[in-house]
């Protein structure tokens, strides 16, 4: 299952302003500003989290 951790307040990863996609405990995609992930099954709204 791919989980998109979407729109965190802050993130320390390059090109990941919109969050990251995690699968099996591994980051499989960084989601840059103005983009959507390639594929995801669920979304976690991280807009209130760092």
C-alpha cells in the first residue's frame, strides 16, 4: 500500500514541498510543488504536522 503524506508544514527533503509517498516503510517518491504523486492508495493530511 502506498501512503501519501500530503502537505506537511515543513519537510527536510529536497523537492518534497507537497510531501512524500511511503510504501513498506520506505520513501518511494518525493512530491514537489505543484505536482501530484504518480500513484497512491491512501492520503494522510499532514497540513498540521512537521
